[in-house]
C-alpha cells in the first residue's frame, strides 16, 4: 500500500510505503516478525463477539526488506508489489533538501508522480479486481 498522510503544512501531503499482515494467531505473526522485522500491534477487538486480530506492519524502507525475499512468491498481489517497489525506488532517488528544520517543498512533477503512484495502488486494491 502507498499510504497518504497530511503534512503539518496546510494543504500538503506526503506518501509512505506500507505493508501489513493481519492474523488471529499472534504467535504466527511473532515468528514472521523474527525473520522479517516489522512492528507488531497489540490486539484489540473491533466489535463484541469478534475474535482478536493481531497486526504486523512495515513502513518506509522496512517495506523493501520484507518485499525483496517474498516478491518472487507473490501471485495475487504481484502488481501491487511491483508498484510498491517502484515507489520505494523513486523515493530513494528523490532527495529532500532541508531549509533549517523543515524540508523544502517537492517539485510539482514529483508530487504529481507520487499522486499517480497512490492512485494506481488504490485502483489495484479496489474490490472486484480480477
């Protein structure tokens, strides 16, 4: 997934790579975490009577460390994996210059490209996709 976050400046957004696994068996996710890292979130029940769901999350560059070894095995989410790897590569090649304690604004073309990455991922993740 390519997550979109509101920046502290009004009207500004930034994008970050994000991957997550949800499972009702926390031990399974702890074993995956030992191998691939990530942050394991404490469970919470969404509704009374529902089972507790654990969530293991990778963000930013940590997402690439997860994707590199599992990418060859992706079948259903292969297109999303390719797009996410391209997005991560793009971010690593786009340097942000700092002005004091703040990053300078990105050029419009970079912002448009990141908007495009986000929109394409949204399309790929839409329900009912073949």
